C-alpha cells in the first residue's frame, strides 16, 4: 500500500472511531493522519463556551440540525450543510438545536486529548466549567469569557468581521 511519510490511506466505516462521551466519535486520530488533522463527529450534548485556539484551525461541516456560533464578538447561524471555518486566534463557541450533528476538523491534530478528558470528566459527574478550568491551556484551548455566554442564543456584538456566502 502506498504511503506518504507516516500516513497511510484510511477508511473509517459508519460505526468506526473511538467513542468520546458527551462529544461524539473520534473518526480520524492524529496517529492515523500523521498528525496532519483530526476529525470528530460531534453529537453532543456538551457545547463549548467562548474560547481561543492559538495553534489550531477548526472547520465544522453541519450534518444535521442547526448550530449557532460565536465568532469573535458576533453570532452566526449554521444550518444543515453549512461549513464554518474558525481560524486560529478567533474567539469562538457554539450552541446547538437538539439532534444536531457535525464533523469537526482540527488542523493540525492535537485537540482530541482535550475532548477525551472533557468527556471523561463529564461522565464522572464533574461540571464543564470545572473541567475546562483544569484543562485551560493544556491542549491549546484557552477560555475567553469577555462577554456573557448565553447558551440559548450565543449572544455577541454586531460588527461584521467574517464573511457569509
């Protein structure tokens, strides 16, 4: 089989991947992609308050339902089949309608450990706030609560700083 560096072709079947409680399924890991990227199929119900990644970009492909993202100080609704790109250094978070799903791509790889620890902590009964405080900065996830987080609406300020097309 042809390979490039440490990477080999990969097929992940619909029931494949590592289950991560309260998050979803790690569909492609750093080890499987030569640390180029990771893919998580997000099903929730955990949702993140505003935070920043300094060294990672994220892209969300909405598979089902609808997400509402905070991007900087603004909000954007992302319905089924929308693509949301979050460049490193961008303050972001999201809320979801029940039953929503998305593919989350992290580039380069390196955030799966955060999701594993978050899911395990939530499964053990810890609060999301407590877990995120303990993990702050460990996986390039830096909390940013400069504005109140309102999960139902992800309220932000209205001054356009991203493109919608």
